[in-house]
């Protein structure tokens, strides 16, 4: 009788990312490899220079927007629920709920299933497919907000704070710092869900990816470029920009702006103060502590691998509950670019 297969016989953590030697591929590699399966389009997970890239169509499109047509030697689009077999190893893509096109990748061989979740969240988001729970033997999770202090709360309530402030200060513009891929579009959709139908203004770095979301059927209402607006038009307006732009000369074109930032990190008030944020909004595209722990428990996996973030606390939580857990300590995840580098060369803003 053949010995039982170990998880490390299918996927092996390496400094370049998680590697499947049997299937000849890596998942979200941090350096160029021959074949890469990519979970989503953020720049810390989706890099250029691979020989072949397999990902959802949306992720491939986002990589093309960022890196150009020749970002990989070849590409293959994989739909949700679709399985591809690579040298006897089956890889199936499932929604991760992180951003448009984000996927968990379930890798199976000889009856053993490992799910690499990439970045994910377990709460509703009108701009992407909801997280799909996949039962597995090993669950590979992130831990960006892997501390009990991080409980994100109700995103609709956070957007309510923004709209209340806009109503109380109708003469002031409200600048919302948000990552350009995923967060910005979700914030816009939540603002629309709350009934706000006035124009929303976009920093140039937001335009290309936001228009792409619209092309995929995500309705975001009346959106306008900041560069085309007069200062008088921006009084009382809501505008979205990369977080770094909140402190740049660019922001001076707005009348007496209220500085806001939509991020899970805004749960830590010291971070908001350090950034000079007047109106912190706790809105995250990552699972919070409760979401991480609930998801881990629900997968039924007896073994947990933690890729990046607050690994120690989550590993401790797992071991306290009788799960086998280990940090992978892969360097290079968790530092997605604020603007995500997605522009068309014509939308950059000037002072």
C-alpha cells in the first residue's frame, strides 16, 4: 500500500511563493516563474514576467492594464468553478470575495485538497462575486488583519458617516483615500447603495480601473474626472483618490477639503492621526479577525498555513483549537501599491 500523501508533496512553500512541483506551477509567485496561477490583480500577488499565467479573465485584464499586452509569455482564462489539470494535479478556481475577479485556488491530487485563498473577505460586496466556502484538508489563509483588535464592523455605517459629514459641511469637499483596484469601486458602490446620486469625482489614477469595472457590468453612477472640474463644482463634492494624494499638492484644488481614508487600518486611530485623516472609514477588502477565524473553522481543514500579515496570533488561535498550523513567512505580500500602477498613461494628475 502506497504511503499517504502529505500536503508538502503537493504544495511546498518556497521564498518565491507556494510551489507545486508535481503540477509544474506556482501560486502568486513573487518572482518570474515558468507557470503561475494568480489569485487576483493586486500588484503584490500579480507580477509581470512569467512564462504562462492562468487566472480569471478579470485578473488577466487587470494585469494587462498595469503591465501592458506582453506581461506574460502566454495567458489562459479560468472561470469560477472551472478545473484545469496540470500534470495530474487538478486546480479549480473559486470566488474569494476580495476584488473583481479574485479567486481561491483549490489544488487536488490523490484525494488530498489544499485551498490557497489568496486575499479574501467573507462579507458582501456589490462589486465582486461573494466568497465561496470550499471544504479542504489544508487551508492557506492570509492574516492581514489577524489580531482580535481588528473588527471591521458595518461598511454601510461607515459610508453613513461620510454622507453625514458631507451633509453637515456642504461647502467642503470630501476626499476619500482608497486603493485604486477594488476598494475605490466598492466605496463608490456603497455610496450609491446609500442613495447618493450626485456626481462622484475621480483622481486620474482611479479612472482606468474604474471604467474597466463599469465595462464588466458594475454600475457606479455618474463619475467625473477631477481634472475637468472647476473649483466651485467641487464644493460639497465627494472625490476618490489614492491615499498618497491626500497629502499632495493635488488636494489643494479642493475647497477646504475633509480628508478621509477607507481602510481596515483605520480601526487603529493612531494610524489615522499619523496620516492626518480627519474622517477615518473602517472599510476593508480583507477579512477581519472574526472573518478569518470563522472561515478557518468552516473549511473543516485540520491544517492551516498562514501566508502573510499577523501570522503569530492566528497560528496561536489555531493551535489552541487543536489545529495544526504554521506561518509560511513569504516575503512580498501585503504591500499592494496605493495606486496599483494602473493608468493608461494619460490620466496622471498634475498639481
